[in-house]
């Protein structure tokens, strides 16, 4: 039996140092998807800063329709509600912003954390990390403006085992550090880093997101991406102002990757 590791509203509230993020917090022992709960709250008029957490999700999802593996009560699965005041074109880099804030928080806990474009957090040396967290950002539009943005984060905190298909690809803070961590304390640390980063994004726009992501990026990793219908191999070289991945191909040309899968050739 795992020892109790509460993530309820009073426990988290005692640890928060944020001004607005997480000051309204809804916790579930079980729910379908925290992203779906936040989206429903947003449609009902909920204010920016709502955080929804769950000990277990029955239909938790990741990018490109994948299922997010999260055993009950040992990891963090949570979603945030944002109502950014920036132009719609600046919204996609919020995923990078969330990754940068997450990397900051995890590094402050003493881990070697790096970011893989566009939404993965890795632990380990550059180019050889294992995935410890993923981010799923979903936005709605109202005419020519953004109605709301939901940022969902899954962070492996105290998981000790993974399914065979993930055993060589995933890790947790517990497996990397050997010591169990309080999920509430980790959440409070992440929310503090994200609030600071998001305030900068509101003031400066996409540059705040790309600069923060670049500070923690797993650069120089050889990989393969599909660009304009063709497979291109090269080395990661950061992101551009829009948040697209820059890949330096074997001819030395910088190529932009705006969507799809980036597959490792060495590492990851």
C-alpha cells in the first residue's frame, strides 16, 4: 500500500505562494479528464487561474490522441484555465511556456530536466533522457479572438513501475531520485513557476515562451521529422519566434517543423 499523499484543496492551499493561479482548485479522486472538466468550467464562465487535479483519470489523453499512463494516487495529473489577452497567433507557444515553467520547477527540485519539442519533459543527460511529463494544450476561439486555453499536464512523481511498452522510455521523479515526493509540494512549485512565466507572457507575448523553452531545450539531438511530405534528418537547433522547431539538416539548412512527430535517431 502506498502511504497517503493528499492532493485535496486545503493541503494544496497551505503550500501555494501564487497570487492568482490555483486559488480556485477542484480536486477529484477520479474523473474522466481534467482537461474536459476545466473546459466545461470555462464554458460556464470560470475565471482564469482555475486548477483541476485528479488522483486518477479514466480517459486521460496526451498529444496526437495517445493515452496518458497514470496509476491512481502516485502522479500529478492536472489542468489549468487561462484566458490570455494576446493575439490568437501568439497562443500556440503557450505549450512551450508550460514546458519551460515545468522544467524550471523540476530543476529546482534537483533533477536534470530538459525539454523535447513540443511538449515533453525529459530527465537525464541531454540526448538520452526519459520522459517524465507531457503537456496537452487545447484552445477555443470566439470569432477572431481566443476564448480560453486549457493546459493539461501529466507529471510522473512517485510511479515505480511502467507498462512494458513504456519501461525504456519513461521515468518518474521517484525513480530518478530514489526518494518519494509530496505531490502537493511539487504541484505548488510548478504553479508558482507557471504563474511567473505566464505573467511574462501576458506582458511580452510569444517571446517570453520561446526564450523560456530555449533555456531548457534538449538541443543538438539528431532526429527525423516529416517536412512538406518528406522525411528530413538533422540536428535540433531550438525554436523560431512562432514556436516551430528548427532542424538543421545534413546540408546545413535550417528547416521548420510546425507539427507532427519528431523521432529520435540517437537518444530520447
